[in-house]
């Protein structure tokens, strides 16, 4: 009886302990609350687990069943948009690899910063709900042949005037989602290497030569490095570089890309190499880690992580193959298989993380030599960068823009001949201004902005590639042309001919003349003071952007360009009223905004203050006594002495028209009258002589 009671007691205690463990584990899971973003993506979820922290992927559960995976695009596949910084979107992906939802975490896209902009961005992404991550995303009207990738196609509505941003969003969403689907081995996802090892060449190399060649990475670990990392963690900031001269490492790690025959054949004996060829499987990649020195009495590899593009390289230990690496002084030899779902690119930079203590890591990286690999002929290998895709999509627009810039250049290089017939010249100018508004502005969305300068400024300060500058081909080409023309002709080539909002103001002025609206003449004293205002605004915007790019872009709303050109006046009422007021002011004061408020014009004025060519011909009489050009200069860029202020001149060429026309130039008119009078006097003298 006692025996039976004892058995029952032990069984009951065992059941109680197991139940407690199950309950505690369940409570632990529930105690990890869902963030507000995760609740939006997975309304029916109960908890999350952090088992994939290194992969930057959050598994989301409803009790015991997994309902999907959450991840942020900036952590897996960041893509820089028009704002110059990565667009960070949290995405929910179902176990079947379909999009479940999107939450914008962070972005710097100017067009979505104000008003209902964020909601427009959300609405755009909502079109992808329940779409497979394997599908390519196209905006309706895009030419599918110009894009690359695998899978089916999904067509969605775009956003007016946001071509660059929407393409960047499409890129970061699809690339990040596919990487997660492949990493989690979701159905239907597999990856292929972009490059494969060259198989037709072999040379005898020892370990040192393989390291020197870059096919094997040698990483010595020093005690001083670990101590410095611990100190940096405690201080909260990096200390001085650690000197390891004349010091012996406490451990040495070698990482070998074992899929390359130059590595495997040189490291293994002939018999082991033949066994290896029979063992390895096609499609898999292999890494061999071998080291000297143990860490905390455990294999070194237990504390080592490998990452590519901020994502942990998935690898599994190979336990059923004996490497037989020559030499007996290795403390650890571990072979890893990297499956296709890991999306490992042998030529991409690989980060190595040595986890010495909780929160204390050492870092190094390596990159395999490209000359020992050959490109694999598949779609993924030939995939274009985002900016290349965008340039291909807009080939016709690019061609027309380049043609117009060639015509404008020819006109300026031959301006003295172009103005000989004032009527024809004025028609050419008005036609080009109309082209600037309709094609460059509204159709091709080529309105340059101070925001472009802010973006490039921050990319340069942060040491980031200026590839983002290439995302909009029209804007990129215009900026290159404008910067070049600043050196040759000064600010005016852009401000007077290529700025859509400037052209709108000119047409507003012409309309005012037709309607016989009386113009305001700003007194010289006030004019000189108001001219300085745009420089003050420029300094304020640039200075604010150093503190915060978002603040700088907010102040850049002083530009009416986004409202009047980029968004076609379809925006919040206060911005529309502001832009309309500026256009109405242009009917009373010629190009009021350009003269007094434009920070972009101020920056161009500074850069183009001293052009190489100054073909705006002046006469000795200009300014003394003749004031004809000055009185007819609507931008007030000519002073009383007849000198042209190149910082303010918009190169309308009206002064050249006057100077080269004998019926318009006061000097020419006076000279013609004088010569006519002299001719008459001479005729009278001759006539009187004949009479005599």
C-alpha cells in the first residue's frame, strides 16, 4: 500500500512539474505583448516569439499556431528613395508567402511628408494585400519588358507625381519579402547564386596562399580587442583603437568557401577530395570553419555569426562527412551547408560577428575574389539596379529632354544671331517656356527644388553613395546640365528657361499685360533689401537641415513647386492658396517669387556668380546716358551704370534684343537720326551749289 502511494505521489509530482512548465512557457509567450504595429498587421494574434532575432524576423502566433512573420524592410533590404534615406516599412507575411499588411515606420519622401501624404502611401501599399511575395509589382501602364525578376505580375495604381518613391517602395517590399520567404523556407521559394566558382582552372596553393588570394579568411582574436569591446560597452562610446602589435592571439579562425574547387582540392588529400565530390549536393554551398583555441571550453563556431545584407546566413552543420583536414593542431573543424533558401551570394560582402559576451561583439568581414567566379546565366544575375530600371522605363522622356537641351544650348551659343528678328525670337522663347511648363514640369516632373540639394548634402555628409540622385532621370539630367551651365552662363539659363514655376510666372505677367493690369514698380531701396531675403531663407533651410532633415524639408515648403507643379494644385487648401498668391503677385511684380523668395535661385546665384562667358553685350553709352535696357529689364538686374548683375539676371536676352535692333536701341535710333540729319544737310548743300 505504501509502495502504491509512493508511486502515485511521484507521478502526481511529475505531472504537476510538467504542467507548471507548460503554463509558465505559455505565460512567457503571452507576456511578450504585441506592439501597435504588429496588432495592425495581425489583429487576431496572441503573442510573438523572438527566436529569429538575428534574422530580423518576428514570428507571430495565435496560441500554438503561427499566423505569419513580421519584418522591417530597412533591416533586410533597404532601398533609398527620393528623400535619400531608406524607406522603412514593417510588413506582415503569411505562412503561405502572401502580404498581410504594411505599416510605414520611417521615411523621408518629401511628397508624403505633409497633409494626407502618409495616408496616400498607406493606400498605395494596401493594393498588395493577399498578393504573393513572388509576384513582380508593376504600376499600371508600365512596360513589363523593361523590368526583371521571376514570378507572376501584379499591376496596381500608381501615385501622381511619385514615380521614384513608388518604384523604390516596390523594390524594397519585394526584395525584403522574398528574402524572408526564402529564409523561412516558405513554399515555392528558392534562390540561385548569381555567381558560380570557375571549375576549369587549378593551381597548387597552400593555406597562406589561399588566405592571400581571398578564398580563405583568417581572423585572429586578441584579448585586447575583447577587453576594449567590454570597455566600450560600459562607456557607451568607442574608445581608441587597440594595438595588438607583438601580441599573440588567443584564438585564430579560418573561414573557407569550400564550394570552390581551389579551396577543397588544396585543403584535402586526393582521396578525401574524391569522397567530397561524391558527397556534396548540387545547389548547396559549403563553408569550412577551422580554428585554433577554444572559447569558454566550447567550440569557437558556437559564438560566430555570419551575415549578408543585415540578414543571418542560414547554415547547418554537416555531421555525416569526415573532412580529414591535414594537420593535427586544429582544435575545431566544422563544415556547414548553406542551402539555396539562404540566398547567399558568394561575391557579396559577408560580415563576421564573434559574440564574446552578452551584448559584446567583435566584427570583421570578407569578400571572395570575383576573378575566381563566373556569372551564372539567369534572370537574377542580370537584374538591374532600381535607378537603371527607372532610366529604361523613361527612355522616350529622356530623349526628348536631351533634344530640348541641345536646342537651348545652340540658341544660347548663337544668341546674337537668334535675336536679330525680335518677333521670331519672342515666339521661340514663349514656345520653349510652354514646353518647360507642359513637358518638363507637368509631364516629366522635372521641377528642380532646394530639397534636391538637401538630399545630396545629407548623402555626402553621411558618406553614402549618391546613387539615390539617379533615381529620377529627368531631375538628374537637368541638374547636371544646370550645374554645367552655371559655369558657362550663370544662373539665368535655368531660372529664365528651364524652371516650370518661373515660366508660369512669366505667363502670368503676359496675361496681366493683356488684361492691362497696372504693375507695381518696387523702389530701388526696397528692391535691394528684398533681394537679400532669398539668401536669408536659403541659410535658414540649409542650417535647419543640419539639425534635422525633416525640419529642413518642412521649411522647404516655402517653395510652391510641389503644390503648383508636382501635385497639380491638388493639395491641402493652405498650400494651394499660398501658390496662387505668388502667381497673382507675379501679375503685379514681374517674377516676384524668383526675385525675392526663391532659396533655390539664391543657391544657383551664388554658384553661378562668375560665369566664364558673358555674352550680354553692353555699349559704352549703356547707363550713361542711355537707360533704355535698364528701363525694359523687368527683373531689375541692370543698374544705373548699365552693368548687369549676373546673380539676378535670368538671361531672358531682352537686352540683347534691344542692343541688336536698330529700331529698339536708343543709341542706334539716335545715331540713325543723326546720320539722317547729316545726310539731309549734305543734300541741301549739294543742291544749293548746283543752283548757283
